[in-house]
């Protein structure tokens, strides 16, 4: 069996962290779905900057859009990429239908400039959801305080959301609070909760890049995985316990953890570290092209996520006792991540101005 396909029996799905018009038109995305079992696609401003600046197939449409002086740079950007999202959704629709809505999603991010603007995030998310008009689309929103409030409202409205830039356990808990509150309100409204799907994107390699210089030698390269295991333990408690039982009985889906930033940044570590170490049921791992190729070549699939839960907690306790504030580190990483997305989005708008 294909090494990537061999992850599926353990209940995890692999999503591709890349999208472009060429990837779709060339048939490469369809091949990845068929051969590697890719079950979803994520995008972000940096991915689309690379696509639009380097993919010749955008240029005629971009010239046409620029000729319309009534369009803003952001409107031109959306007009370029929404068809790509729709096309990817259509390619993945078979998986969506076959899994009764569990697989087959494609994410498009709202403008990072709205990260602290709840009303603006809501307006943009509703507009993009309506424009894409696919049940297997996901609107990507950063997990700022404003973003989490918007997420709760959108969940109540039945919009699928990929809430992103999570780096700490308090951030994840706040997202789950909002998801459960939004679903509870939707259920109280008398609306169907079974069609709502959301994921919580927890970032990994950036955690170790920040904390490795601050932790003991024995803990280097291990904090992100330990945090992920601790988050998964809480996921099991919250979504497979009494708290979620009534919603589950009504057909609601748990909010899966999605492992993001899984390309290894430290060359001293395995290039499949953040895939091999976190394979488990009811999770997603979104991987960039390089990590996908590495796992296809030499990755080993095994049920690793539930292993070492106690050791993970012990490690996190030791790191905290050494003076490292993991919650503060998570907040810093989220702000740094927002800045990276904002910079990429600014460069994108220069392309379409």
C-alpha cells in the first residue's frame, strides 16, 4: 500500500497544504487524491501569492480584472481564487459525499487584516461562503479573540470553519468552547447540526523553533508533540464525554484537531517527525508538498498519537517548571503568525492592484 494511504486505517486524514490553478488543471491534484488518498486541501495568503506570482494561467484573468477600475485589489484577488476553491471542492466532492460530509474539504482564508475585527470577519466569511457555494468549503479564520467570537456565530449559522493559528492549550480550549456554544445555539434554534463541520488547526514546527533555545536538551524537538498529545487528550474528554453527548445524539460532529505547520524546520530532526508522531483517530494532518513527498518515500504509519500521553504531560510540567510560559509562547506565536499572513496578503494585493 502507498505509505500515505496506509495512514487512513488509523482514522487520520491527510490534507494538502497547497493549491494553485496549475495543480488543478494539470491533473496533479486529482492524482494526489487517487494515489495518495489526500482528503482535503488548505490554502493561505502565502500559498496564493506563490501561485498567482508563479503560475502563468492566472495572468490573462488578472489582466482582465485589472482593466475593471471599479474593483479593489482584494476583490480582484477573490475573483481569481474563488474559482480555484470551487474547482478543488468539486474534485473532492466525491469524498465528501461518500464520507457523509466527514472528508473532502477545501479551505479559503478571510483577509488577515480582519483578525481583530469580529464584524468584518463575519461579513467576509459570509460573503466568501456564499460565493464559493459548495457544502465542502471551509472558511479559514484566525483564532484571535475576535475570530473566536465570529467562529461561534458562524457555527450557529451553519458555516464550516477552519479556525487557525492555534499554538497553546488555552487557545484550543477557547475554540472548543465557541464551537460547542455555537452548535448548542443552532440546536436550540431548531436547526440541523449534522451538516456543520469545523477543524481546529494546531501549529507544530513553529512551537519547537521558538522553544528549543529555551528548554533542556532532553526536551528539544519534543514540546510541540507533547502539546499536541495533551490537546488530543482534552479532545477525547470533551467530545467523547458528557459535555458533548446531547449534541452528538442530535448528529453533531466533534471539532477535529488538524495538525498544521508540519514541515520540519530543524534539519537535525526527521523530515516526517510531525506526521509519524501524531497519527490517530479523528484527526487531520495538513502537509506541504515536501513533507508529502518525504512521507511517501520513507514514512512509517502507526497508531502513535495515543501513545505516551502521561509522558507528554510530564514533559510539559517540567518545561513549565523550568520557567517557560507555554501560554505566553502560544500568544507570541499567534501574533507572529498573523504578521506573516498579513505580510503575505499585502504582497498578494500588490499583485492584483
